[in-house]
């Protein structure tokens, strides 16, 4: 059932197939893997296998925890230098994070 958000004019109306907030969220606040990009999934798996929290990773990279969360959920692009830093932290190649080379450790 679509959710209608109240607006001042017809042009401002937004229609959502699911509620804009909490849609697809698991009970623990983590989105299902269906909402993650392939790169975001690999970043999350590599981070978890390294035993690093989002907050710790954010501190290592000089970004906010929200930025790490965004990379893991719906990253549309990521800076090359950041990708290299992530690969070094996780001890994998940038190709592995991008999915160009398969690493059994990140599966």
C-alpha cells in the first residue's frame, strides 16, 4: 500500500511503495542485504572479518560513523584514495573490494 506524504501542492507530493523510514529495516536496525550494493556488502564483510566496528573504522579514516554506514548501505561512488585506505586496513586488494578479484576471505 503506497504511503502518501502530505505536501502543499501536487508537485510536492511523494508516493512511496513502502514507508520512507524503516522500510526494509531488520528489527536490529540493519538493512537487509537486498538494500546493500555489492561494494557496500564487501566493505561490511571485510570490516566485520577484521573485527573493526563502524566507529573504529571511521576514526581510522578521519570520517564520521555515518559516512561508513553510507558506504556499507548505498555507496554510489567512493574516492580512490579512500578505497586504497580501506584495502590497506582490511589487508585485501582494492580489486577484491570492487569485486574484480575473488577473495575467499571476504565471502
